[in-house]
C-alpha cells in the first residue's frame, strides 16, 4: 500500500451566537433582565441558547423577585466530570429594570401608586 503523508490543519473559531450563558465549572450562569412588573408579579420567560436546549427553555420567575436574586435550576448545568451523567445546576442572575411605560406611570402618579401597593403588602 502507498501511504501519503502530509499536514492536517484544524481551525477553531468561536461561534457567532449571542446569548448570555457562561460556564463556571459544571454550573451554567445566565443573566436576565426583567421589567418591574415581571419581578413584582412573577412571570414565565423563554430563555434561549442553552447548550442542551438551544430552541429555548421556559422558566417560572416567582413573584417578588428583585435585582440580585439567583434562581437555581437543578440539573440544568453541564455534565459533572466522572459522575456517570449527573449534571450541574444553572443559575439565573436577576436584574430588574423598569420599562419606559413603568417609568412614566411612576413619574405621572408619583409615589401614590407605590404607597398603595406597598401599603397593601406590609
């Protein structure tokens, strides 16, 4: 048999995907921004770009979620090395940012709306 030798060149390139997932060991981290209403009342959000669920996964955001909260999705992270298929967790880092409409409503109706709301809660 005739053997032909030569060089093999492999080019690795980072994908042009734009998503907020970042790997930290076997944990996946995701930053999500919610409106004031979504944070106060809770909601369901579709989060795209997960390595195992690229078309998106639906996540329930509980009521009274605030900036700095971390929602932990058990078993939705990356495979744990040497664990026989166990997966780490996914952490959703929450930021609350009022929408333009929410900002206008608060400015127009001032603290009356917030006092009414918070007065009923406390």
